[in-house]
């Protein structure tokens, strides 16, 4: 156990002078004892970490708990990552000396760093070693054979607009006599969604637009200005038409989800969103104008004009 000794800088300078003069006071031995104890604790912690690393490396070399995919990058062992939480946890449970490592990891929770498995919607790209590299002689020592090791994982976060655009070019041919036009075959997924023969909004864009406006509270005009800078033109008037048409088409699905949530819901949360209902606002303005014309009070007139969001949790 680490021993704590309170000593000022001046006291340390005086102790250093007494050491150089080989003249120590009886109280100096307490300071030496505390220093030696601290060094011993630090050395024990280093040994525990080294034991955990060796056990994890042995487990990886025997093929226990590693993925058989190719290594992510061709790097030397000196640049290899630390053992993951699963391997370190197994090593700590099998060796009492590594209990301090597990305690350090438990105290390090809350650092904001997520494992790669937390990125559930990420695209996984595997990079293989050069052919014949596994099993060849080590370039460092020129003696030991290279065996498969745990993969190196790098999470790469990229920026992208909320909406993307695809421009499809279809070759056409026109008859010089009758004017009939023949066009290259159009895949079905190109026309799936809402729009016209010129521009089409895929169902994923309709869903994203609804989420950004009604869940995230993003105004249509702000989305228009934002995506104009990214080269994706989306007029705010067109956005409203898309949401309005998608809402009508998705009514059967919404009713089914609503019925399931009512039957299986475990908690219900209701709150106003940042989106205003224009029709209700017009009704309120008309009612206020009529009351003012009649000389009546407008205190009882409804003032809430924001759309309401309903959040229901279910067991499944």
C-alpha cells in the first residue's frame, strides 16, 4: 500500500544535502520508507501489466477469441494495439497478479472512447497482408516465423451531408421518320420513391427529411441553405410536398405502429416539438381577429401551435 508523506520542497533540499554529507536524521528514514514503498507499488503494477499482456499474446497466438479475417494493416508488433477488454478480462481472471490492471480499467470508465462494435452502421473494409507474408521469416530478427496476430482496427469518421444525390444518364435513340424515342432500361430502384420523371426522392430521403424536421427540429429553409453549400439543391417548398405526400402513403404503417405501441408500450412521453402547425396558427389568428372585432376578450384563445411528439417504449 502506498504511504503518503507530507514534505515541502525546502525539506527535500535539506534532505538532499544531508545525503550528500552522509549525515541522516532519524526522521529521514520515514521518507526513505515511503519512497521505497511507492517505487515497489509502481514496479508491481508494471509487472502485473506485463503478465496480462503476455497472457493475452499467448491466447492470441493460439487462436483463442480472434477473428480469422486478415490483419487490418501491415505494421510491426511494436505498433500493435493494447489487448482489448475481453482478452484483458480473461487474463485478469486467470491470474491474480493482474487484478490491479482490471481495477485500473474499471476506474478509467467514462473517458468517452467507444469500441468499434459500437458503430453498428459502419462499413467494414478489410486490408490483407501481402501474399506469403504470414509464415515468412521476421524482417526484424531474420529468424522467427511470422504467425497470424490479432487485427489492428482503426475507426474512421467521415463527414457527409444528410442527403446525397445521384444523377443517372440514360442513352436514348430517336427515329428520324416517326420520332419514336427508345431509352436505355431504367432500374426499378431509380424510380422508387416520390417525385416526377425528372427528379425523384427515394424513400430513405423521405424518412431522413421527416426525422430531421420533426424529430431534430430542423426548419426546411435551414436544410435548403445548408445543403446548397454541399451541392445538393433542395427547395424548402419541395421538402414540404415530400413530407406531406410521404405522410399520406405511410398512414397504414403509422396506424400499425400506433396500435402496437398502445398494446405493448411500457412508458409514454409527450412533448412539443420545434415545428409549428400552420393551419392551427391561421385558425388562432382568425379567432383573435373575430374576437377583437366584437370587442371581446382574447385571453381564452389557444396559444399552442407546435406539433406534439409522442415517444413510446416497448419491450421489443
